[in-house]
C-alpha cells in the first residue's frame, strides 16, 4: 500500500510540474482506481484473502462468529439518463468539427435509454462474486440457516437485482438454492431522500462552492486546455463539464468492453486531478464536511445495532445474518458515522497537492459494489466486533483496534441507539410517516384523557 501511495504522490507532482508528457495514444486505464464512485469493484479486488472468518482469536481466546451484517452498494450499473443524453450531445458537437478523430464520427452510444440506471452484466458479476466470497468466509455460520438470514433493499431495480445475484453467489457456495424474500425499506436504505435538512443543504449553490472553485481553478483549467488540444489542437472549446463527460464515457466503456477510444484524450495526471475534484464533491455529499451526513444514517445504524442486541440477548427472533443493498450516499454516510477514513483533510480547492495521500478517496473506498461487513463474535461470556471494508480488515474507531468489545462499540455510537430521524432532519411533517403516527397518537391520547 505504501508503494501505491508513493506512486500517487509522484504522479500528482508530475501533473503540477510538466505539460503532460505522457503519450496520448491509447492509454490503458483499465484497472486504475481513478474514476471515483464509477470505478468497477473487481478492478483491484480479484485476489482477496478468503480466510474463514467464523472464528477469531482475541487475547488468547478463540471467538465464534454469531452474527454478520453486510451493507452493500449496488453493483456496476448503466449510466443515468441525464448522462446518456449528455454523451450523445458531446458526440454531436464534436462530429461537426473538421479533422476530428474517425472513432468519434463512427461512435454509437452503447448505453441506451431503456437500460438507464439498470444493473449491468458487470454489476451482476460483482454481486455474484461477493456472495460467493461472503459464503466462503462464513460457511459454518450460514449453512442451513436460510430462515435466519435477512435481506433488505431500497426499492430501486438496481439494488433489488443486486440482491438476486448476491443470493445466487451465496447459494452456489453453500450448495443450495437461496431465494429469501427481500424487505424493501427506503427509509433505512435511502434515508437521504426524506431528510429535509440534507435535501435543503444539497440544493444550495454555496454548499458546493469549493467544488466549483476547483473545477475553475488552475489544475482543472490546465486539464481542460490539454484535453481540448488532444481532441483537435485547441480548435474546440470544450467546457470543464464536457471534459468530465469524456472521462465518464471512458470509464463506462472500459468497464463494459475493456477498452475505449475516448480514453485516448486523457492522461493519468489529468485523471488524478479529476479524481480529486470528485473527492471534494463526495466529501460534501457523504463525508465530514457537514454533520448531517453522518447523523441522517440513524435508521440504518440503529437497525444494525438492534439486530446485534437481539443476538446478545438471545432473542427468539434473532438472525444470524442481515444483508442490506443500497446506494452511494448511505455507504458514505455509514463510513462517516463510524469515523472511518477520516483525517485532517479539508478538501479545499487549493489543497490538491496537500491531499495527495488523503484517506478519503472514493475511487478506492466507494467503487461500485463497495461494502461494509460487521461481524459479532462471542468470546466466552463477552462479545466482540470486527469490521471489513471492501473485504479488508479495518481498525474500528471506537477502540482503535481491529477487534473491539461490543459494549465499547455501543457506548461510542450511543447517539444512534435512540436517535430521532425526524428531529435530526428537521422534518416537521415528513413523508417518512413517523411524525404523522406520533401526532395521531398524541391526539388520541389527549382525547382519552379529556373523557376521564
């Protein structure tokens, strides 16, 4: 990992001190973690540690896994309709210029309107592989326990389809067909949709001020100039947003077809700059810039703790596993609520080189199919917790170690145990329904008191 970071620092310095001397022929970006939240999961995670995680050692004691909770971003998907339309607009614009590359004139957009936002074949593969790997690591915990495994999804097709392929992978390894009903819960898994405070914040132009500053700052201005020169020797005046769209076509075609002529307009140093731009935006949307991004994860975080509490108490309705399928913002929010990938980074428009070694890098921590798996272990009479992010063990901020006492975890994150989502989100009359139910109860209770 150290060598990886040193390489990034070198590339960032190169971008700032040279005129992009790398050749722009057919640069191979396949497998590069440089495409933010559009980075395919399996590019850098082909060979993972497949050790059995149903037991663990702690203070000389053997601990047994009694519950596993997995949070998964949906698999790689087709572009959104807005992006598909902008791809077509870009091709139309460029095809009007004389001397443009023949591939632009011949290009047919493979991303059709009817597939917009749907899970792709790559996304299906990602989810199947993740199901297989999870099953291999927890085989003795899950085997024969179908009635104690819970699946949750948002109501979007791409998350529901992700469940289908994850279950396929899970069943393939367990040697059985798994078709467990899915509970659809948008409040738990798309909580940002109904959080008024968050939505109001995201609709303010000033919220994205640093992002906009960087897009029009010296680093991105140079990228735009260099890409314009690469496209047609500066005779086009592409905007920063059109240059970012070239990057988007590049990564989607790489993910779908393993190659893209559009990538020839870009260089590695330019992708590094655009990657930082994406991280500024991601940090605003789900990171540490605003408190609400962590606080609004209340419905999800609380449910995870409640499920583990049932196991600790030995409740009759306890599960052995819960798997939740969601979107980019909730996974970001959970990272932030847990205190993961935090540093002293400010993500200012002026801090590009200073943040070369940043912890919060969406290309690495939140690609498609990003996942957070929390395991509860029983160690004698005590319970311990371990966390994996994208199948790699991380230190738990609650205690600064890879295994942490459950009671310490609960104490550290106690604000999520009895949290009030509507209060947090300043929802006076929300469509979550919680306020309305409370109001009806109070009204009925007051009426009954009046009759006494």
